[in-house]
C-alpha cells in the first residue's frame, strides 16, 4: 500500500522517524513504524482490515470517513482510505491511504500528537 499525507507537516514527521521520536517518544514511534510497515505490506486496504492488526475501526463524528489504528491504550493512528467510499468492494481497490496524524480522542476531548 502507498501513503499520502493530510498536509506537509504530517509528511515531514512521518518521513523522519528521528523527528517523530523527538516529538512523541520512542515507544509510540516504534509502534507507529510497525503499523506503517503492516499497512505497506498489504496490497489493498481490505486485506489490511482482514488482518485485524492494530484493531482498525471506522471513526465517527468529525472523523467520519477515517479509521483509527491502535498505537497505545488511547492513542490512535488516523488514516483515510483513498477510495470513493468505504464499501467493501471499494476498499478492495484501495491501494493508498492518507495519513492524518496521531491522536488521543478518548474521554470526550481530542488531543493531537501529530496533525
């Protein structure tokens, strides 16, 4: 799978793991790199969903259309499949995801670590 980025600042951090490590710490960076490697190894988003790695789940509200992927207990990598819609047949064709950032959206507040 290929990656695109929501904006240039997200791209800068996601393409420089040393910078990411300084911003959010070693453990989160290590897990994010693992999740990105798992996404990259999948030929399309549907196959990634079937693996269940990182417990990918569709988001709601202001993040409708995006998926959360677990990094730690409350921290999620937020991505958007680059597809017409989120129907299973479209996700089988989806070979690119757009990385929005890393967030803790639990407890009624949104705390972006990377956005």
